C-alpha cells in the first residue's frame, strides 16, 4: 500500500463564514464572541497539543487510558471492514489505539487546520503502510460531507477530546443529527464526552500554571493580526476561564485590561475596560444527560466507558 495521503480540499472560499467575516460579525456583536474553531491555525494547533501535556489537563490522558483499555471491545463492537473517520483529527494520537485494534483498510482525517492535518496524516501513512489514508481539509462543523472516493457501506466516526462540548447542547444535537445523515445505516459514532465534576478540577484544567492555555487563547488575537492585518494590542488582553455552573460549561474569554479598540479594515471595535470576547464553551455532561441528547439526535446509545474516577466518558452511538 502506498504511503501517499489522498488529499480532499473541502475548504469553500467566498461562501460566507470565513475567518474575516466571522471576526467582523463577532467583534460587532453584543456580547462579543467568536467560534473556538478559529483557535486552530498551525500555531494554535501546536499550542493545543502542548495543552494536552499539561499536568492539570486531565482530559487527554484520561481519554487515552479509556481507549487503551477498551480498544479490543470497541473493535469487536464496530466489526471488521469499517471505514474510520476522525473528526478534528489534530495530531491523530488517540486514533492510533483504535487503528491498531481495528485494522481498518481506510482512514479519513477531517480538520480545519490544513498544514497540521497534512503533517499528522502523513505520519499515519508512514507508520501504517497497510492503511489507505485520506485527509479532508474543511470546516466540518459548518458543512459535513464525506469526500468522493471514501464511500463505504459502514463507517465509524471518531470525535475525541470532548470537542462535542464546544457546541451548546442544541448545537451538539443538530451536529450529531447531520453526522447521522451523512453516515450509511449500520455505522456508529465514537465520541469523547467530559463529565461534570468538582469546580476546582475543571477550572485548573483551563488555567494551567505554565500559561499554555492562556497563550492558546491569546493566539486568536495574534491570528487576527497575522492573517487579517488587524491592529490589536495583544498584551492589553488577558485570558480568563471559569466554570459556569448553571450552563454546566467552562467558558473562556479574552478580557480587555483597558479601554481600547481593535481596528480591522477601517472599522473600530471598541472594548471597555473589563469587557470580554467570549472565545470558547466546553460543556460538561452526565452520562445519562449525553445519552438523552444523542437519542434526540436519532441514535441508539450502545456501550459507555468511563475511567475509575468518573472524570471522562467515551460513548458508542449506533446509527441503526
């Protein structure tokens, strides 16, 4: 099998929803907000991989432990011959545990960061020469379509890292519904879901002592400057992350230290001192709560795996 990666460009220019368009809309909104998908340019993707190594960030190591222990059971549940589709593939570390247990013939990684996607899928192709590797560059949160050439009778979509939590519950339900319609009957979805827990543990995970998450958040402003030519004083903002208990979510914000303005294409977006740009939600669920959401999206909940401390969960959802 060739180690070449089959690249599919699903990035749609000029169709609305570009970084520029969304920045202008988000900075002009009340309150100001921007989608977390824009964290993931090449530098942001590298910073996120560094976040995953921080001692406070339990999510990655806990999910990897769950997958390592359950990989054989997952492979038996999925069965042979399924196409593996990884959504938000990033560095494609966790999926290796599944590839080695399942031995699928084909793999498709989908991600919004083109350069990072190509690097990670090329590593996979080199490390698993028996695997046909495909890479689809695009915003699957906006337009979810499988590229031609990777159709199959059965697929398993892998959505790790509790990225489903970046959607509000209503958005998560709508996304899972779109995913179900994109997958052939008999397919499944394997999704990592962070669980509700003690506030201190949650907030520490998003406020690591090394300041990596702060740099990741502030990189959004750096990206505005690099990619859009915005005039912005990055040091005049600070990272803030806290648990919003009524909404059951971590929120990340960039808070203005003073009265100032971001200037983009001649437009001034004024921030008062203490005003925030809301950059991310990370919703936390109970196992039963997420299963109910999945049922509303049309899935049958199958197996659920959790760690011994009930920090994190991995769900198998069947698309019967």
